[in-house]
C-alpha cells in the first residue's frame, strides 16, 4: 500500500470516529484534511526512516554472526 493511501486510510478512520471535528464549510474541511495529511505523512516517513536506520545498523553490527550476503 502506498504511503499516501495509508495516511488517507488513517485519516478516514479518525474522522469517521470523530465526525464532530469535521467543519461544515467544505473549504475549511478540505484545508483541515490537507493539513492533517501533511502532518501525518511527515511523521510516518520520519518513523519509517528511523526504523530502517536501526535495522541497517543492527544488521551491520552483527556482521560476524552468520550473515549470508
């Protein structure tokens, strides 16, 4: 699943659970959706990058232990 679609799915679930947070004005609602999408996408990418770096560091730190590459 694409990272954008994953974030959209998170937002869809969030706003479905909290419909009172969606503004009545369509323009304001669209701006809110854009703002939330940008925020969560940045957070998701940052977390994914940190997890990837930890995995690579752990892989190369144990390079003497039966690693087959």
